[in-house]
């Protein structure tokens, strides 16, 4: 049954990844996600059904539009394959559980928001704000079925704590952007629902990843002190790291400072 679940998750992830490519392209532009159908942004020709198969369609077309031969970014199959792989990882982590749909949704919006923030330095309200209601709706059955009222309470407390922390950082000149402040409680709720170790590791990892990326860009002279570097991808990467590895990371950290007997 676990192999069946992983197979379903992988196929679902590929399909969701294809949709995320539409989200990444259209949401920042304020366009509809439904109409028109998938089309070449250069010549406007609608993508044929046989070319709309995740990953394989791009390979079949050799990365070019079937009509005008304009190049198609390699990010399209990477988003599809990456979503498929991430869905498999989430399914392996949670198995057949009530929590699974909620964390699959988190994985999906993490990919979309990270890509959009890298593109336009913005975390769209159109994705972040409705995700609060979705997270609550998806984790409520898990809370009720498993009698995990403490997990729900911890989620709300973590959401409030991260909101206060990021809000204070936003008050500092050159600090966090408004999108980061709005995203923080959502991630706090997801991580808090798991445990406090996830909240701590996720928050710390975000700044560690963000700092490492900024330092690397400065070394490569791709950014300077006044450059705007999106922090959303680091927040999302830190949250996903915490989902998968918070407990072992926290245990390892404790062993560095607490001597064993």
C-alpha cells in the first residue's frame, strides 16, 4: 500500500506541477487561471493535448514551441518534476493519514510562492491569504479524527509567535517585507501543528538559508548591500526542511551543548 501511495503522490505531483506553472506565470500578472487555456506566450497558439503531458511534453518538443519554435524555459519541467518528487517525499513522511492533504498543499504553494518571489520579489495575497482557510480546513479533520487538540492549539500559538517576530522585523528599516509578514503565521501554523522543534528549526533555517544565499550572491558580485533579495524562498525552504527533519536536527543541536552522561 505504501508503494501505491507513493505512485499516486508522484503522478498527482506531476499534474499539480503542471498547474503550478500556470499559477507562477499568471498570478503575478493578475490573469485568470482558467481562461485562456495553456498557450505559447509568444505566438499565442494553444498547446496541444499531447504536448501538455508533464515533463514528457517538454522533452517531446525539445524545449521549443511546436509552432513558432520559441524556446520554452526549462523551469517548466523542473517545476513539474520537483513537485512530483516533493509530493512523494511528503507521502513517505505522512503515509495514509489525515494530515497528508494539508502538507501536500503546503508543498504545492511552497513551490509556487518561491518561484513567484524569485521572479517578481512578491508573495501574492491571492495565494497566501486563501491558504489560511485551506490550511484550517485540511487540518481540522486531522485534529478531530486524531483528537489532536494540543496540536491545533500549538499551531495557533506558533502562528501568533512568528507573526509577532516578523512584524517586529518589518519595523526595522530595510527589514522584512509585507509578504513575508503575511506568510510567517501560515508557516507557523503548519509547523506548530507538528511540534515546537519544527517551529524552532524552521524559523532558524530560514535565516540560515537566506543569509547563506545572500552571502553567496555578494561573493559572486550578483548582489550588493542595497540589493533586494527575496526572503520568501528561504522561509519556505526552512519550513519544508523542518517538516522532514526537525526532530533529528533539534536533537543534534542539543547534543552540541548538553553533555551526555
